[in-house]
C-alpha cells in the first residue's frame, strides 16, 4: 500500500510540472513568435486589423485581450492546440488554434464575453517585428 502511494505521489509530481509547462507554451506554438500581426475576421472591424502581440498565446483569448485570464491547454498536437480559458466575471472562452505556418494562424474561438455569446474565426498573419510607435498596442 505504501509503495502504491509513493508511485501515485511520484506520478503526480511529474505530471504537475509537465501540465504547468504545457499551459505556459503549447508545443504547437513553439515556432510561432510575437510581433506585428494582421488579423482578419475580427467582429466589428471593417477590414484587417494590425496588432503588436508580445506573446502569441494571447491571440487564443482574443475576445478577452488585455484581461488576466487562467488558461488551460486541453489538446496540443504538432500543428494545433486547443485552449480553454476563464476570466472570472468577464467571461470565458474556448479557442482552437491551427498553425498553418509559423507566420500564419487560424483561430476559431467561442465563449461568453460581457454576458453574451461569441463565436468567430480569425486569420492571423505575422507581418514582422513590432515598431516602437505610440500607435502599437501590446498584449
């Protein structure tokens, strides 16, 4: 019985750091870097939107950008990852991020924001590094 408990504790000790690492940076996004991204399909935008993004993982919670949310990677394959996140009273989301190339992403996202449902797809293309201008916004 004691041996079994120590095996369970050891397995838990190994699994927790691996899960924490996966939540920090999914392997699907390992070759994708921050920078200036052009986003198409953003609800309410009349055309493409450009945004400086320091951490590409922030694109997975685009609807709740700028908010402090808890993220959980529920699936991580070589070219796609699924992330669930919760932002307390601000809502929650579920995003499926497909890596077409390290400079091109497809983000299908849905959830609740401001007590209303959302569901849309964003095409994101990395244009280059961010410039240091006041017009750039970082997330």
